[in-house]
């Protein structure tokens, strides 16, 4: 089985990285924000939660940028 990069939504630990640990990041004019997610569940559940986590980071950045416009 090919190795997966750190943070891949694999049910097993890979290369010393705990299963379900996924880094998400978002970059915008105000900078870059990263977040480490410690997720549980099968591959599909971790993938879904990773997407929600990434959208949450983006939402937070957009809200902070929007609050500075007015």
C-alpha cells in the first residue's frame, strides 16, 4: 500500500502521524491561518469533517476581514 502524506484521512497511523490528524489552512489578504484537526471515524467521516474544518477556518477569516470593512 502506498504511503500517504501526513494528515491524510486514513484509519491507520502513517509515518508516525496519528490517524485522523489533519492540517487545514486558508490564506487571504490578512494572512494565513492553519488548524490541526483531531478527527475520529472511518475514512469518509474524516474526509467530511476535514472539509467542514477547512470551511470553518475560511468562514472565520472572512468574518474577521468583513468586520474591518465598515
